[in-house]
DNA sequence: CGTTCATCGTTCGGTTCCGAACGGTTTGTC
DNA sequence: GACAAACCGTTCGGAACCGAACGATGAACG
């Protein structure tokens, strides 16, 4: 989600400040929460209320969590699957928001714009349909991102020499310069976010995520 | 991301079919790809081109991947961090798209609408600011989702008895009925997507993701 | 060659979403 | 008790995104 669709207007992207921003609380208490291994999101609200107003709510924490457990135990639920999948989405959002604010916004880049630049940077001279597939966006969206990036002088496009339908994308020298200066910053943040994981955990997590992607994409 | 903002118009959400949809290729070849443990996305494009046109591209696969390795090895990059973080985002998108198509669309629900319903279902009688925090959306977005869900008779709202600024949200009987019928479907898909992971892997992955969330949110 | 069909990138309408601004309510301070 | 500051949910403008429709090009077949 970072684009301008038609009518490329440069230099307006990535405005994620931190005012009304999406906030989110904290950990869960394994002793109370019915989730597996403290790895769920069920008690974030509890912590919030707990911290905020002393005890003004009508239902106590215990009663509420009891209700959660009962509601879920009534049905037969795969709690560990829930913990994994729901945290995938939560993590993705958290990462994206953080990266946009800390790394991308100062360079006036949006997330999608960044991903597109990255793909072109890595593959150089790549057809736009492949860029869209790699970046995980639709063709229509890519057109807009393209125009934005072109108007900022970061990306070039030329028609495929053998097929006039296709379009080849590549980075301008300015774009290349941008990437080689920004990507280390980006990667540093990636490293920071995964620094609590040892190497085995990183590899295992990446492998697990790939398994999920595989299941989700062809099923 | 699933909402209607202002002017609640019911019954038009969740239209994700599969026509021009976001496609995405396949695995990477560990023998060739410079990533760790086949857990990256760097060779998806390669596989695509490989499968599509026999060998019409100008740079061979080997040359391309060599270029990737060189470009990345020129800088000092934490490849395992990159593998983890980039796959988080990819997995989240894949999961969301799949769930929207298979589970939510038949019930005319959007992803965000679903998450909001879920939060209210679990916590019952919850203040809207907490719903927004739990669901990971902004207050403004929640207002729109609220209206949509209210106009469909799934959600009730009432003013907080002790504080006229606050609003308490809860599910109508119709909303409760919907949740208890749809959530098992949803959870079944969650289970399906993580079925290639054994229990230890699920727990470990969930734990790793929480660590990432923690880092991303307060840093 | 001319026709048909697949495929490419673009256009366009509609939806989702964020963030800043706003009015209304409560709390704190003199 | 008035006044200011903090906080709540809503409104509103604008960006980002998808998916269907479109025009143009290329390939297959007679």
C-alpha cells in the first residue's frame, strides 16, 4: 500500500507520523491468558485497561478472561494455529509501520514504492509484470507506482526490444544511488527487529513462514 | 483494511475474486540462490521466467543471480534477518488474501470488519478505542467499520454510563450467531495454513513473531 | 495474409484506510 | 464555579489499492 495510482504526483508519499497513529499494548500474562505460551493477542486489551483506569470497568479481568476461555472452549479451536497466524499479521503490520516511520519517511518513500524499487534494484531490467508479482501488488497498482517513481527520476522504462507489449524497468543512476544508501538502513532495522532471535530461530522462523506462504498461495 | 469509512453502505465488501489478482511464483533453488535456507524470495522471478519463456531473456539465470549476490555482498547485509522479516510480510499478505477469498467473502465480510467483529466477540462490551488498538486500525477507520457493521445489524453501540465521551460496543444476537458459525471456518483455515508445522514449530514461530512485534512496536 | 485468441500494460471506478482537524465531555487548578 | 488542558469519537480530505474493462501487440492456424 504505497502508491499514487494515476496522475503521478511526486514527493507526497510516506506521511506516517505518529500522532493519531495505530497504537498497541503489550504482553500477555501466561498465568491468566488461555492462549498457548503467551504468544497470543488476547490480553492486550486487559493490560491497557489495567494500566489506564484503575478498576472502573464493570467486569473484572478474571471474569472477562474466563469468558474468553469459555467462549473459545465451547467450540473446538486450534489455539496454536490461531497464535501463529494471528501473530503473522500483527507482526507484518508492526514491522511495516515501524519501517515506514523510521527508514522510509525521511526519504519520502512509501512501503510499496520501496518494495518496487528493491525488486528493480535486485533484478535490474525486469519486466513490469514480474515486478508486480514480486512486489505482491496488482498490475494496475504498479502502473501508478511506476509513474511516481519515474517522475522522481528513480526509475526508467523502455519497451521490450522483442515484444512491444512488454515494458522493461530499471533504475536510473539516481535510483541506484538511493538504494545503495537506503538499503543498509533498511536492513539494519530488519536486523534490529529480529535481534532477539538467535540464528537458528531466524532460520526456523523463515522456514515456517515460507511453509505458510506456500499453503496460503496454492490452496 | 476492510471498511467503509463514512456513509455506511452495507453488503458491498469483500469482493476479492481471482481474476487480475496478485499472483506469485514459487520456491527458490538453494543451490543457486544466495539466500539462507531457501527461505527467501529472491528467485521467484527466476522460476517464473524459467517456466514461462524458454530462454529468451538476455541475461542468463546464473548471471542474474550472480548479480544479486554481488550487489548484496558488496554491502554488509544481514541475510537471515532479511529472510525473516521479508517473509513475515509476504506470509501476512498471502494469509489475508486467502482468508478473504475462502472464508470471508462468502459471508460478505472484509478482513478488517472480521477482525473488529472478532475483538468485540471476544471481549464483549468493549470501548471503541480499545477495539481500534486491538484490531490495529486507527480510530477514524473504526468509525466507518462500526457504521457498516451496525447497519448490517451485527453490532450495537451505547454510550458509556460513566463517561459520555466513550462508546461501548457489543455484538447483537445476530452478530453472535454469525461469529459462532464463521469462526470455526476461519480457525479451520488457520489450522490448514499451519498444518505443515508441528506443534513445537508453531509455538516457536508464534514466540518469534511476538518478539518481532515487541521490537517493532516499542523502538 | 487474415482471423482468432492469448497476453501485455494502462485506465478507471470504487473501496479501504490514515491522519489532521473538530466538537463535545471530563478532569484538574486556581 | 470559571478556565484550561486532556481525552473521546467523528468528520473529512486525500492517498493507496484492487479488479474489471480496454486498446494494442504477438502467436497460432487456416
